[in-house]
């Protein structure tokens, strides 16, 4: 009996010592703003959280802690800190936190949101095999084709430029993923899959559902859980839709009717790497979700940047005239000779990324960083907006749109800032979760921007008094997963006489 009592006493002492040490470690976590009881800092980050995070970075430093409904979250506010933690420690920071609603809504099959496991690894490898830097070149012809169709539409109905941009972005991604070009932005296929994307992104947005913070709600009866009924219903509906879409691509493949596409690459995968039909369907949809809306959003910001900075538009057109001339349209053969256009791509992605806050990561074990304790299961949130506007990296004019910051004095592309992976910005994320489609996305943006600037002058619309109406470029519309500009108008005018004839001739050869 005495031996048992001694063992219990020693065990209790060890537990109390461990608890005291662990509490002391937690108290040595990063600093951060005070919040309210229970809900923490939730109310402070409901609107424009990327702006709030950037302000707090100036006050608390590049790594600080906030409380989101009882969940410990670490905000990463500088490129160095994010790269140290998410790139160089990706072995313990590459996972995602559990998102209860998204997991049910998607069957845990959107690998961008899912936690690391065998299915995630197979999906990640398959997507890299289909969209890697060398494979990206296989899609040049269809990207050029869509750029031609885009400017032809803008010639015919210039006031509907925004709808044309959305159609082109959807068509490029649908062609790359499924081998299906899209002729109309209101195509039922596009509308259905866009609604699916909206549901998935909406569920993943911070604060979308209270059950993510008050997790005890997941144990409530189904009749009390409207969020669960919503998620289960749409998972069933979307599974049928996405599987059917992939099956149609499979049928075209079997008939020899398709060209290079992600769906074709998935069907050609070796048995070891092969995914099930459902896995392949959801992987394809994930890649569409990651590409279509983001590309359309970046093109909208491009149009605004040209309206606000006519000097940039003039400089780009000067280089286009020197390299391409006015007798043909730009192609990817001009890619290496148009550094100013490539600098514009980089600057649009830096200046107004459509994803101002990166998707959260999760720490899988206790860790330390520069004297701060980071507890296991902490959420890591990279503030992409703050990193892309960091004066320490981009200069005191970091808020300005200036493509020249990405060029040397000789006008060639400058080396990218450290830890930006040759992108010159952080908009594609970090570590194991970096965007696999970034090489394709960069090329799509390049050929669309080059083609638009080759043929058009983009000019401000005028009010009834003849005064130019400039768009609002403030980053105040949208949520943390989809930053979009406020609606705006502009005039799109061909800039030389035979431009429309050249476009019409080019289109006649692809239709």
C-alpha cells in the first residue's frame, strides 16, 4: 500500500511539474492583441482582416498570436518568418487545421483544404505531374487561342469586357482541366461548377460557420444542425455533377476527341499513382476552383491598374511594338523578349492579389521559433497582403503599382526577392501547399495581358460633364479568399487601323 501511495505521489508530482512547465512554455508564445472573453479577437478581424493583420504586424512584430473563438492562431506577417516556418519546417507545418463544414461539404476530397494523408499525397503528385513547369508549355496553343477569342469579343462588345474576361478565364481552365472550351460565361457547366467553387470557398472562409470555433456544436443532433444538413446535401449534389463532368472527359478520351488536359493525364497515370474516379473528379474540380476565379480576378485588377497608370500601358505597348510589331499578334515565342509584360504580371499579383490571406496551416507538434513557443495544433495564418506590401522588401512605395520594381536598369527581369520562389511576391503560398498551377497561371495572365495591350488602349469612361471616371482600387471588397475590385467601367479602343482585321483573321484560323 505504501509503495502504491509513493508511486501515485511521484506520478502526481511529475504531472504537476509537466503542467507547470508546459504552461510556462505557452506563456512564452508570441505577443498579440487583447481580445474579449470566449470569442477572443473574432470581432476585430471580421472586416478586412488582411488590413488589420498588417497593422498589428507593425505593432507586435512579424509573428504574433491572436485568439479566434478559443483557437490559438499565429499570424505570420513577413516573408522571412513565413518561409522559415512554412517552407523550411514544412514537415510539421504543412498540414491543414480541421475544417468541420468543408470536410463534410467536400467529402474531404478538395486536397487544398484536406489534411495530409495518402489520398492527399496522390492528389498532390498527380496535380504536379499534370501542371508542372515543363508540362505547362503543352497548354500554350490553347492559351493563345483563348486570348484571341477574348480580344475578338472585346472588339464586338467592349462594354461587356468583364463578362468576356470571366468567360476566357473559365474557358482556359476548363480546356486545361477537362479539354472543354467554353463559348459563353453563362454555360450551364460553368455556372454549376462556379457555384460549387463559391460554396467551397465560402465554407473555408474564416468565420463562415460558428461550429469551426465552438466545435462542441458538431455533436448536436442533425435536426439542430442546419450547417450539417447544408453540407451533406451539397456534397451529394456536387459529387454527381463533378463525377459526370469527369466521366464525359473520359469518354472523349476513349474516342480520341481530346488534346492535352489534366483529365487525360489522370487517366494515363500508372496504376500505382492512379486515383479512383471520384478522387479524379474532385481533384479536377479542385484545380478548376484554384484557377478560374483567381485568374479572372487578377485580370480585373490588371484592367484597373492600366486605367490608373497610363504611363505603364504606354511603356508596355512600346515594347510590344518593338518586339511584336503591328502585323501579327503576340505569341509565347515572344515570352523571353517581353520582360515588361512579365513584370506587369508579377506586379498585378503583388499589388492586388485576390488571396490576401493564405489558407491556414496547422502545427503538428510543439515547436519554437526565435524564442517563441508554438504549441501543437496552433493555426498558422500567413498574411499575404502584408508580405506583398512590405516596405522592407519592395521599398517605401510598396503601396504603388510600379512594374519597374521587377526590372533591372537594363530593362531585364531582376532577381526575385529572397524566399519568393522566383515569383517576386507571395501570392502562391508556401511549403507543401504552394499553388501547383502557378506556372500555368503565370502564362495565362501573360498572354492575355500582352494580347489586350497589343490591340487596345484602355481608357477611363467619362461622366456627363466629360470628366474621366477612375475606378476605386482600394482593397475593401470581398473576403479573405477572394479580393475583388468594385464594379467599374472603361473604354476599350483599338489603337491602330488594321488591328481588328488581324484579330479577325487569327480567329478565323482557330474556329
